[in-house]
C-alpha cells in the first residue's frame, strides 16, 4: 500500500510511504527538506516494521518547532497503518 502524507511544521512538504501487508516499510520518499538527512532517514527505515520506526522517531524535535521530518514520518506511518486496517 502506498500512502501520501502532507507534512506540517517542517521543511519537507510531503512524505510517501509504501507498506506491505505486514506493515513492513518498503519505501519512504520525502519531498523537500534537508536532502541528505531525509534520504538517510528513509534508507534506515526500509525493511523495518512501521511500529518500530514510529516508536523510535515519534517526538523528535527540530530547532524547537515541536516536530521534525522524522516525527512527521512517524505520523505518516500511523495514518498509513490505520488506512491499511480499513
């Protein structure tokens, strides 16, 4: 399943995630943001269970914004998993 999430409060504008039927992350793509950092985060997530990545990245803050690209990815994964359950 492919899910697209519009970010809030970050330099990246959008995150697209692909989850398999077991909620294992197959692909992550950020639109915008710090290119090297978002590529690194995306590569580290591939092959891992979505819930594991949510637990690791939820609450990461970028310069006092209250969120970050990794935090927004955790939100995208939560929504994607909820969609997949429907």
